[in-house]
């Protein structure tokens, strides 16, 4: 059993807490449009593809901006990067609250909400750089559990909109927690003394040229992309497929999102214990089975537990991927967090597009879920192919990128 005191003494708890809070409130804001789309439709009627576009744009914005925040994290430190990110995030919230007058403007607000999604690139290095390799999975899992902010959004966004008779007011309410977290973050977060030297563009190019970088991007595009994409789209799915009201559809989404949010640290912890690769192969198998089962579009009483289990696997998969990343790219964690995080955003962008566009073309969600299932299965095949090569190259590279033997399946 892990020595809790040893873990607490090995790092900086105020920074770990600040990292979690920053990520939590940012994630809450990032997915704001997911549940609200069903309410917004009353003012701006949308077809299936347009609804998918609206919930996908914040994910796309986050994907692009993570690269920027990843560079800033290495250059000016994760604390100042996080502070800047929160200040900029307030801009689309004020715009959405007071000034939106058309669907086109709402698309712009949606894209700007991506700044909140880019928080990954600062929040995770803030936590990671304080902790030794043996606690990376747990530390990154705790910080990354900030994706529980999704639960706050799905649970309360549509209720607030219904109570006040306006979806715009939800943007105004979202300003309250981000201002509070900004103050707490500024007071308690502290950059680790083990900050790497600022990276040059050539360093990014060097990392991008490595095959392992692209492997992690693919793996995270499916786990994190699957989680955030489903979190944003499930309210639309429950509303369209099962005729649930805006609030009830969001409530069912909350049930599913809870699994992915709170099991992320479990994924990191288990990956520390039994190996990240072994964990990922099992989790991708679970996701593939779940998606194939959902493709049959069973009754609501059946599909809800299926999605709960699937989101749990995706959440733990996020923790397992980032248990491996710091071991392989310890000195480039800022760069890799940005690049891999961006790939996760790309995955999250395409998931609603796949489901929404195929729904509009075929009239059914079945083809979309089947395609997603095949993508999850392909991840198992890729890991199986490369794991032996990883065993040969990761071990023995010294402190820079050492992989513990227990992480490798033989």
C-alpha cells in the first residue's frame, strides 16, 4: 500500500491543490456549451451537424491553444501561464453573457472557450514537476481529476438556465468560480524549483519527430478525446435519441461523466502498480465493447450503465496515459503535455462530428458508435505491436526517460 505521508512529503500539496482547482474550473467552463445546446436551440434552431459543430468548437480551440500554453509553461512557468489562461477565459464568458446576438457569434465564443481547455498544458506540469517518478501517476491523476468540473456543468447549467429563463446568464454565473480560483491559485500555487530550461522551436521539432510522441497522441486522442467528446455530446444524444428534456438529458450525462471524472486518479494509481501499458490494453478493450453495445441503441435503462462503464474506462485511460508520458519524456513534460493534450482535443473535436454528421446522413447513431468502437480496437493493436520496442528503448536511457520494468508487459 502506498505510504500517504511519503507522497505528501515528496511534493508540494498547495500547488497540487491549486493545479486541481485551476483545471476543475477551467474544465467546467470548457464544456459549458455541451448541455446548454439543447436550451440554446430554442433561440437558434440547429440541425444535427450544427449542434455537433457548436459543442466541438471549444474542443478544437483547446486543442490548438494547448500548444501555445505548453510553450508558455516551459518559458515563463506553469503558474504565470495558468494566471494568464484564467484571465483570458473570462473574455468569452463576458461575451456570452452580455453580447451574443447570433449563432455566428456564438461559434466565436465557443472557439474562445478553448482557452479553458488549454489549461491542461499548465495545470499538469505545475503538479508533475513537484513529484518523483514513483508518484507521477497519482500526482497527475489528482491534478487531472479536475475534469470533474464537467459534472458541475452538466448538473447545474441547464437548471440555472431554466430557473432564470435565459441560457446567457449561465455564462455570468461561471465568472464567479473562476475569479475565486484565480485568487486561490495566485496565493498558493508555486512553481517547482526543478523547472527545465525554456525550450526552443527546435526542441519541439525534435520531440515531434519521435514515433513515441505520435503513439501517445493517438492513445490520448481516444481516451481523453473520447471522454471530453462524449461529455459534450451526450446531452444532445439523450435528448435526440430518447426524447429527454434539457435538464433530464443533462442529468443522465452527469451520471456518465462522474465515472470518467473520478476514476482518472484510479487509472494513474493502478498504472503505477500494474503497468501503464497493461492497463491501457484492458481499458481500450472495455471501451470498444461498450461502444459496440451502445451502437445497438438499447433502452435507456440499459444504455446508461453501459455509458457509465465506458466513461469510467476512458477516465482511467487518461490517468494511465499520463503515467507513461513523464517517464518517457521527463525533461520535456511541458512540451509533451501540450502536444499530447492537443491530440486529445483533436479526438474530442472529431467525436461529436462523427456522431452528429453520420446521424444527419443515415438517420441513426449506430454507424458513428461502431466507427468509434473500431478506433478503440485499433489502439490495442498498436500497443501490442510497439510494446516490445518500448521495452528495448525506454529502459536504460538513464534518468531522462527511464521506464520501470513493471510498466512493460512481456
